[in-house]
C-alpha cells in the first residue's frame, strides 16, 4: 500500500537519503513528531484561505522542511548543510494528495 500522506513521504525521503528501507528507520518518525498532526497541518484544502505553512524539524540528522502552498513539498538535507540556500535543499519534492 502506497500512502500519499506527507508524513509517509517524509519517511520515504529520509529512507532514500540514508539508503535504507522505510521500515529500517530507527527511531520511528512518531518519536519526533506526531504524523497525524503533521498531515493535518500541511494538508491541501481548497476551501481553506490560510496562508502558507512551513514546518521544519530534525529527524535522524536530517533537516526536514515541509511547505503546503501551492502544493505540499518536502525537502530533506543533511543537518550540517546550510539552510539559507534553497537551491541546495530539495532532495525529494512533489505534490501529494490525500
């Protein structure tokens, strides 16, 4: 089963960056952030008039950044990489729908 939820895409992106299967990540994502709350916070909602939401956190020595407008994008970079250079940030990026 493939999930399009942003929280699962974070798991996939970090696993890809580490070169492991998503099931091999330890500790699990929920030890750092509540996946359901994350999905709710960054979900695309055509009826919503909220401004862009940006969520950033560190997971397994990677900085994960999620933006929800105009589409949900997820970027993963090494923790020691500069965060002020958007050109070097995107590792996995795409539009996701629930």
